[in-house]
C-alpha cells in the first residue's frame, strides 16, 4: 500500500514502469532516454524506428544502444518489441520471445502513424504470427485505429474495435492483447467486456486533454498526437478507467518526442513528449479524482501482472511541492523539445528512488 506521510506530504509508491514509450535513436535517444530511466524501472520500447525493428538482431542492437546512452550503474531495463509487417515470420518472433529479446509484438496498421509505413495492410496476413503468439502467451500490442481516409479521424478507434479488434479477439480468444493509448469510452467498454487477457494502456495526456486542446485560442501542435484526443466525455471515461483500480488498465506514457521545428510546422508530427514529468502528471490526475491511493496499482502493479513479470521491489518518492515545468528542454543540435505541461505548475514533484538503507 502506498504511504502518504503527513506532515512531510510525501507519497511513496513501488517503482513504476512505462508500458509504452518511444525512445528514438541516435542523438534524440541520448537526449530523451534519461528522463524515462529516471522515473521508470522498466519500459516497453516501441519499435517504430527507420527502418523498423523487425528482427531479434535489430532489437538486440537497439537495446544495446539504449543502455549505452544511459549513465553506467543504473537499473533501467528496456523491454524490446517487434514491429509487425505483412511479412513477419512466426519462427523469428518465436525465437526472439523464447530467448528473452522480445517482450511483445506491436501491430501498427499500415500508415496509421509515425513510421507506420511498413505496418500491416491486412490483419489476416499476420494470422500465422498471431496463432504462434497465442500459443506462446506473447503479448500483442495494438495501435487501434483504422487508416481508411474515408473514416473520420475521431471515429478511427471505435471503427477499429468494430471491424478489426473484435475479429482478432474472436479468432484468437486466448491471445494476450494490450489496446495501446486508448482514447474513447468505446475502448474502455471493449476492454472491460473482455477477459483477463485483454488490457489497455492510458497516457498522461489523454487523461488531461480533450480535442479542444488542439484548438485553444489557435492551433496547438504540442497537443497533437495519435490517436487524437477525443470529446470530453471520452476523457472522463478514461479517467474513470485509470482510477478505477481495475487491473486491466495501466500506465503507458506514449512519450513521443519530435523536435520543435517538426511540431511547429505546416505538417506537424504527431506525438507528445511527456517523459520528463510523466509520474507528476499522473499523480495530479489521480489526486484530482480522489484516487491517489490507486496510483500505485495503475503505475506499478497492473502492468507487470499482465505481462507476467515480477513487481519492482524498490520505491520512489513524490513530494507535494509545486513544480513549474520548463517551456523547453534540450533536444539535439537541430532543435529543442517542448515537454507536456510546458510552463504549467504541477502539484507533485518526483524526488527519486527511496535510497536503500
Ligand atoms: O502521437 C504519436 N506519436 N502516436 C503514435 O502512435 C506514434 C508516435 C510517434 O512515434 O511519434
Ligand atoms: Zn506510441
């Protein structure tokens, strides 16, 4: 149980994990990975690099680059994922999972989002892979949006549930599936109605922004991500799910950094860089909803239980001490990054791990 210790106003919780993050590569990786490693003990690392991570060897190489980008002596553990293409090979995925390199596979419908050009064009093409994953107990992580341009962008998640996800669940009832970064009341209901092998991640930003945030007083590129934020009633459904204590919902930031010039552009990139103040953002939300006692389950327990991994044994401390989020953070030589909550004040501050002894 988390301990809230007055009068120091500290919240101590089991060390959290991030079950969905984009760490990028090269200079950007070196700039951003420390923010995730500082707050989270483990993270599920998305494979949408250029080229995408589709083999065990590529995932091992990427894992090494992530660890090399961190200060030595840390405890951060990247959990690697395999990017599914139409040509995904069940044997290669099997090998990657059994050797402990792949923790999961990621399904991007082709062209659904950043670097999803090599994604799956028709889910039936990967049925042999899904069959094998079901047998192995290997989690499938889904970007749940259809890509048909005729479908309104605000309906793409709901239509994905109706036309694709329900069929996957019907055809592979024992497949372990994580509906990533859910944005709608429809997704909450779908996950709640499924068995214990169906779960979802919820981002900090979808708990705080509705679709108006993208148009507040002008076009706001830093509130743009995919799936896009929806109506207020959907945001409220996500808050109810996250703070409900249900083991089906857990933390996944979907932190997705893009340089400021790529965001503030005539064709800006999708993605919100929330890693630097992620746990503070979730803490603010849970506190507003009177559910601080449920933050630990959401952030540190439901995810590892779903993935069949041990719970972290260390703890972190948050202090109730307002924090002003900087307007910008260093990116690469090409530009800076704008963090989620830029220039806002958050009520909780991440202090660090509880020191041993
Ligand atoms: O907003 C997003 N950004 N959504 C995604 O699915 C991908 C991500 C990225 O990689 O930038
Ligand atoms: Zn993502």
